[in-house]
C-alpha cells in the first residue's frame, strides 16, 4: 500500500512539472534560449529532481572538472521530440539543454523531424 501511494505521488509530481519537447523540466526553470533553461536549484538539487524523474542508471558523465560539470540523460522512452538532456554547471549556474531530435526545427511545435 505504501509503494502504491509513493508511485501515485511520483506520477502526480511528474504530471505537474514543466516540459519542453516532451522532456520534463524542474518547476520554475527559466528559459534563457531555445530549448535552454536555467535551473532554479544548484547542481545537487537539480540532480535530485532528475533522479526522481529519469533512472540514474542511464546518466552519462560528460565532464567533471573543477568549476565545470556536465551529464547527459538520454530520452528513456524515445517518445517526444527530444534525444536527451544535457545538464551542466559552470560559473555557479546550472543550465539544462533539451537536445531536439535530428531535424526538429523548433520553430513550429507541430512540425515533424525532417527525413
């Protein structure tokens, strides 16, 4: 019963979150460019959010040096118009980039990837 309540709370949490191209974004993420967002949390807070949304077993570290960190989270379902998320920290800011599928223009939300 406890697991069922936890699963329902998680589904409700994800359903209320913002999204871009089908990728879930943290609440209050501020758009700073096309498919680019500033996280409202620090690095640890942002990863804590995403660990609740997407399985950490798929995360790939891109870079981990003093002052710069980056990970890639692939789209686990393959649905939507996004390949994955790039989350990075530099200059004490955490940014999120929603990587569109190849050929997605981003200009028209109804447009399909080009073949």
